[in-house]
C-alpha cells in the first residue's frame, strides 16, 4: 500500500515554522499507521532534510542519534528552533502584529490566532477582537469599528470580511477608462531651458499680435528717414550730420541723395546701412579712382612687385 501524503524538507531559515512542521509529521505518521517509536524517529530524520539532520546530530552528541526516542528527538529540536519565551514576550509580539500590505483579512486573522497560541490569554476572543481592529490597514473601516459598541470578535470578523468583499467587487465592476493620452513623440525644448523660454516668448508675442485691434494693424507705416532711408525719425539718425559724397551737402548720405538721379558718378564710395535689429554698416568702393599702387622691392636680393595698402600701417608677408 502506497504512503498517504508527502512531506518536504524543513527550511531552517524559518525556525518559527517548526511547530507547524512537527504537527504535519505527526499527522503523516498517523495517516500511514506508523506506531513503532523507532520508525517514527527514523521517518522524521529521513524527511527533515540534511541541514536539520546535522543539527539534531550535533545536539545529541556524543550519544547516537539512532538511539533517540521520537518524543525526545522532537523536544530537542523544538527547544533549538523555538526556544521557550516568557508569556510577556509572546503577548508583546501579539500586540505588535498588524495587517501587512497585501495581506487579506483571513490571512491576518489566521496569523493572529497563530501568535496567540502560547500567550495564555484567559479572554482570547476579546484580545483577538482588539488586535484585529487596531491592526487593520484600512483606516476608514477602523474608525467605523471604533464607533461601534458591544462589538464581539465574530461581529468584527463579519464586518471586516464584508468590507473586503465589497472592495474586491467594486474593483471588478468599476469600468476601466478608455481615454488614453497620446504618446509623446518628440519634445522640442525642455521646460526651463533657454530654447524653451525663447519659444514661450515668441508664442506670447504672437498671441498679443492676434489680440490687437485691426485699426492698429492698418496704421500708416512710418516715413523713411531723409538722411539714410531707414525706418526711423530723422532726429534719431546717426547720419543727420553726415556729408553726402554725391553732392557734397550735409544732412544725408549718397544712398538717398536726390541729385544723383539714379546715376552713380565714377570713383564714388557707397555706404550701405541696415536699420534692423541686427544692423551692420558696410563701406565699399564701387569704382576705384586710380590704378593700384605697386612697389618694386628686393627681398633678400630677389626682385618683387607688391601692392601698396594705403589703409594699413604694416604689411605682413
């Protein structure tokens, strides 16, 4: 006849589970009708695992482990894995137990019952009720239970289980939102960056321009400056005292000179002026008055012909 049930090895990293493990071994032996004391001890040593076997052997030394009775073997291992604590210490651990994140109400109640096993409470139901209410993770439910009078442990358990069931049902029935935000493909400039501030400023100016009345948009453009042709008042022009190269008169430049009549005399210098935000001034010679001046020199005995730059103090070769 095949054995009933199956026993795993005991995990020595969780010594608090030893009592539960021994209880499983007892039920396994009872289910398989093992009554001989020697067979009971041998079964425990076979299924407990190598680590537990080594601990038992060290605890019993120098005596032989094969000579140990089943009851003595359980007692020695129980004292090792679960040393006896005072009632005060066990009650303190019970009072500190609270519902953990993700722990269901049923699991929390089972843990409280496990923790109260060796507390020797004479009013166990009241202690379980108090710890269940005080250790709840749901603060709203906890406040509601605090307001109730003559609350028994069974009443508390029903309230907690019902609240948990309603919460789970609401999560299942609550319709999922179908609105999803479109994914961000590209962000031109990070917030707070220099480029981002410039873009925001451009947008602000553009919005202000759109809000302006149409009468302002249709206003007559300012007259051109008579001194240089720029879009500003003549009183603010830097060329208001300049002497024209075309006519020799003061107050304007050749660009706006009326005496030229569209014809530029030979040898005249032209001055171009831009009055924009990033203005530049450029002076160029349209038609040279004379031929280029060349000098004939000898450099280290070698004859050379060089162009003379009259605007430069030094000539670098």
